[in-house]
C-alpha cells in the first residue's frame, strides 16, 4: 500500500492553478513543468556526471602528455625502473675504509617495435655479447613489447662497442650498481645485493630491513641524503683473519676453515671470516652450498673447547675448587658406552691438570658434581643454547637434546651432543674473560657504556680470574694442549677442541672438526680469537691432526699479526723493556 501511494504521489498530475485555462495543465504526464527547465535535483545529477567524466579524461590526458615529453626509454619502461636506480648508503669499517659503495653502470635495453631487422640486430649484438643465447635474443628483439632488458651492468668498453653498431631501437640506461673494493675479504659480513641493488644477504640486507627498502620503493633514496653505515669491523684485522684461514685450509688440506675476533668489553665483532668464501661483486657465487658463513650460520659440536664452560660451571657452583682432584685412572662406563681420554694419564688429576691435559674423564666428573639441571641451566645462561639476535641475518639456532639425561650431561661436558655456532662459543668465552659479564654480539660500533647497559652477570669475578689462569696455563705450560698458540710478549691463553664428526649416525675416528678458543692478553683480556678447521689432514712428517697442531697455530698467527692494529702492545718483562728501549 505504501509503495502504491508513493507511486501516485510521483505520477498524478497536480490540479490546475486558479486562473488557468480549464482542461490544460502546466505539467506533463511525467510531472515536469511544460516548457520549463528540469527540476534542480535532476540538474545536479547531470552536472555531477559531466564533472566525473571530465576529471577522468583530464588525468588520462595529463599522463599521456607526461610520457610524451620524457625520453623514449623512460616512457616505455614507466616509473618502475627508477627503483633499480636508487642509491644505497656506503658501508665503512670502523676506521672509515670503504667496504661497499655505489658506482654508475649502464644496462642495455631494446624497443622491439622500433627494430627494423631483428635477425640482423641479433647477429650484430652477438659480436659484442657472444655469451647471450641467440634464440633468446632473437625472440626478445622480434617481440611486440615496447621495452625489454637485454643485459644489465655493461662495461664501458661493451657500451661503446654496441653504440658503434648503430642499431635502431637499442639503448642504454644508467643505473646504480654496488661495488665491493675488498671483494671476498669481508663477504660474509657485508653481504651483497641483487641486480636491482636490493640487499639480499649480510649487512646489506640488514640496511634494507631497517626501512631503506621502503625508501627505494617510494623513490626517496637520494644519494645526497644517505649517511654511511659504519661497522665494528677493522678491515686490517679482517684481512689477516681471511689470509690465515685461507692458508690453513691449503696447508692442512681441509674442507673449510674460519675465524672470529671479538672485543670482550663491548661485544663488537672486529673480524669474522670463513672459507670457502665468495666475491660479492659476483653474488651468484653465494649459491654454492659450500660457501657458508660457518662462524655464525654453521652448527658444530665444538669438542673440548666446551671443557672451558664445564670447568667454569663447576668452579662457579662452589662444588668444585681449583685445588680439587678427580680420579681419571679408569674410563667411565655408562649406557653401554666407555668414556676415556685421548692421551690418558691414568691417575688422579687436579682441576688444572684436567684442563691442560683435556681429560674427558675428569671433566665428566666435574659436570656430575653440578648435576644435569644445573648443567643445562648454566649453558643456557651463557647463551650457548640460544640463537643470538644480531644485525647479521645469517645466524643459526643451536640444538640440544629434548630431554637431558646423565649420558647427555657427561658427553656435553666435553663438547659432544650439543651443536652451537662458533660465534656463540666466542661470546660465551668473552663472559668468562671480562669479569663475568655476558654481552650480546654486534656488528656495529658500541661504546663500553652502551655495552654495560646490555651486560648480564653470569659468573663471579673470582671464577673469571680462575679461568684466565687456566687459559694462560694451557698455553704457557709445555704440557698444555695449546702451547702452539703462544706468541711471545702477548700473554695468550686458550683451550683446544678436537671433535669427532658424525658420519652416517656414528662418530668417526678419522674426520674431525677442530677449534682453538683463545684470549689475550691474559693479564687483562681484551679480545677473543676463535679459529676452526673442518676435517684437517696431518702435515707432512706429522702423525696427528688434532686442534693443537692446526687450529692453535692459526690463532697464534692471527694474534701475532693483528695485535698491533688492535692496540695491544707486547710485554717482555724487565729484559724485554730493556730490549724495547734499545730500539
């Protein structure tokens, strides 16, 4: 009924007004005034429609004009190509040396619609770029698209040679390309970018993840406004580490090697390298499965270097004193396994002797004194069982048994049964050397004050002092497993680690992963140096390939060459002082 009434209201003609001619209405059958204009309501709708159409066509016309006045290659490629030309901030080492920078390169493109003879154009281009696939090139040049890339990042010589060919429809576009002056020296820290100058690994990816990628996409990444990114790395020390591990890989015929130098007071990574490495100027090399940042992204059983943490745990618990002794005369038998020593003394050993002789039997008894729960809690507290969150994206998460049993605690005490990264190991060792403060690692500069705000006390100063004593004893004493790392004047201390690798589910007696965990100078430690080497072979004329024969040598060489750059001066005692004065 309501709808019917509404219909009548809209369609019934109004009664004639007074004074009008009878039978003749001023309204037609649609309710509109005869001979008059449209009602205001309909007039407004018509005007709105006209306005919308006009606005749409104005926008389209403006864009056509804009593209018409731009260069042909820009018009056909539109605005998306500008993203690949965005500048990136320089990456510098702690002393301002350039690690990564932008350079201007030229890329080759074609406009197939303007190419007269695709066959001839293909043949000419192949004379300059013979590595291009002929079929692929012809298909590109004979297509119907307005724009297509042919080759990114040409050399100046290639560009000039193609210009000399004078092929219509072929052009060049200037782009920003990333250049790494040090090539492979710091590849795993600096990382690399893809063909569009976007970070895909290392600190390059971290820069993008901090918001730089958004600036690129919006076209706001202006070279003039970009502040360089300074790292904690010292390029001089980085070069030494890379050089020494490269030599060691060849010398000991190993699968891989690596090294890290860490500031114990700030947590700054001063150097970190791993070989095989790659040249970030050729990022495709990083796809090789053997090119892995083993120091932060590799997981390993760290062997006897873990005795450092077991001993520290036992001393810090108060259940073991430095003057205590343990019976290491017989192997430990548990769960069908026999735990013995590599070079067993078969007698009672003091805590310092357990450390310098690297006794599995004695170390296992230290762990038993603390207990399973205390053991797991201590390693967790030191960060050995957790993933460190750093600026570097390539960081692995350590693994451990789902349920810790006595056999797990015993084997973990001497470095088997838990896999962690060398970086985790270095950070935990730094806490034992700097007075007991665990400081998160960083690849950016950090002041001591900033480090203090982040530090957590994990062991007492007394425990730290005792561990420094044991570290130095293991290197200075000729009986110690680390004496090959000794560098006169620099008070080096450390602990070896020779871990049998797991092959087909069983520990191999021939394939080993070796490490040496060093600190210096031991009177007031400033740096941790950790070296690793995977499956080393004995040197010619030597029978063993244990960590003391290779990883310790690597660490000693790094310290000898880098100490001066790190601001550590040699100390030779009274005789040494007289010698220095004479110079």
